[in-house]
C-alpha cells in the first residue's frame, strides 16, 4: 500500500524503537510516547488547548484537500 506523503501511518523500525522502550523500562517511566516531535507537541496541545489543535488540524486538512484537488486537475490535463 502506498500512502500519500505526510500520511499519519508513518511507522518506526523495531530496531529503532526497541532500545527506546528498553530505556524507558530501565528508567521506570510510567508513560512513553514513541512518536515524532510534532506528534508529541500535538498531544500536549490537545491536553492544554484542544480548540487550538482542532483549528490547526482543520486548516491542515483543508490545505491538503486543495493540494489533492490541484494535483488531480493536473493529472487530468496531462491525459
């Protein structure tokens, strides 16, 4: 399956994640968020100011929809 660029299903290789998990266990962390910085920031923003996060996400979705529409138009013109 090929996902569009920026899709949220980006994964982390087990070889990269496993040492981080082990380190978290060794440090007895009660919680660990194995995600990119932007995802961790979004999680914090959702906790402290959910309305702002949802506004940002709505604008991002609208921008991506416009880009997809423009891309589809250029694909149709090239046919």
